[in-house]
């Protein structure tokens, strides 16, 4: 009884913090979108680091709104592992996203502190690194520009060629990992900040996400995992709903309704994956468009490869000492 009460309190506490933070969030574009967020939880939340209790590596490629001119294409690589000398875990994440004239590369390193409770693990962590933004000046079109022959933007802040900027990027998170329930909260770019891109400023504004997942063992061979992801900034409150099934610890399959907001649905994603031996897993998802853009693209493709060492590492602690009273 007390264990379930503790879980409920944790969930209410995390959700309350997330809801209260919405009033502070400034308008900004959200982080890269992934349909397989429930499979790679470290990608969104640095506090999830080490929860796999081994070295875990994820590599993803996403082609969003395929065949749409200037569509977002994202490459992701991340790894995390326990580091018990620091009572937690360490990791890094690297992604590159190209969308239109923008090319954004982000590299961050993380640490999270993990504490055990009677009903699971509670983690607090952060991630900090560098954000590199490149803009193709030749691809920009301004209202007063001249693009017949020689390119002239007629804008003092824009040049021809690549415009580049470099700035800091960070996020903080907390995660509860229980036998049946998982709950996570992430706050990114708090406080909002900016850095120079050529003669202009690129603003990185505060955003957040809330995630929860429930693990239900339908039988000895089948586990069901419904989950919810809520992402928000001041402009948009978006909800993703999903349910995955894992059969015999091998075959993973499910559906996800992505991008529900007050005015639209974005897509339904079909997800499937399987083990490749004891240490590798591969997943693929296809998004069927539901928004008004569906007539202009051919869906979204996402593929992810996961490697898990399946070995406890990073312990670095001396063995326990057993005292023999006979020698006292």
C-alpha cells in the first residue's frame, strides 16, 4: 500500500512541476522529433542514464515527411552507462538535423545521480554541451531580395554563403524507474538564452516534456507497455500516445499516435523491432500522416539500432569487507 502511495505522490509531483513550468516557457521550435521515444528514453531525458545497468548505445536515423522539399532529416548517436563511483551514470548524445536552410549539430555530455527507494530508482540529472547552427545563406529568400542572376538579399543581417553560430545548450531532468511504472520530466534551455549567428541572434527558448509508461505482464511471454509523452512550449502543447507489446523478449511491435494538439493530429506510427543476437536490437517505424501535409509527403521513416553490453561495468568499488569475530 505504501509503495503504491509513494509512486502516486512522485507522479503528481513531477506532473505538477511540468504544468507550472508551462507559464514560463517561451516560444521556440521543439527538439528533433522521434517516433521511437519510448524505446530510447535517454535521448530525451538525461536522468534515465544507467537505468539499463550496462553500457547502452543507440543510433537513429529519421527521414521526416519523406520527399517533401527541405524536409527534416536527423541523425542521432547516444550512449550511457552506470558510474557507481559517482553514485549514478554518465553519457553523451550527439545529433545532427537538417531542415530547409538550417543545419543544426548538438553535442552534450550528461551525469545523473541515482538513489534507490523501496519501490524503484529515483534519478536527477543534467546534460550540457555545444550547439552549432549553420544557415545556407544562398537558400534564403527575402521580400526585398533580388535573385535574378547575382543573389542580393537587401538585408544587412544576411550574407551570401554559410552563416554559422556556436553556443551553449543544456537541460535538466528527473526520472523514476519502478517495476511497473516509469515517470520522467525534462526542462530544456532553462533559462532561455541566445547566441550570435553572423550579425543576428539565435534564440534558444525554454521547453519541456513529461513522460510516463506502464508495464503490464499479460502472460509469461507477452508484456504490454502503454505510454504518454507530453511536449510543450508557449506556442504548442502536443501529446503522443503509444502502446508497445514485447513477445518472448524478442519481437517488439506497436502503434503510436503522434502530435495530438488542440487543432490537429500529426501522424500514426507503426513500430516493429527484434533482437539481433544477445546484444543488439533493431527497430523500424513508419509514420502515416494525418495532418494537412499528408498530401505533400510520403510519410516518415525512422530506423534505430541499439547495442547493450549486457555486463555490469563502471563499478570501481572495493569489495565488501566481512569481519571475522574469531580474530578479535
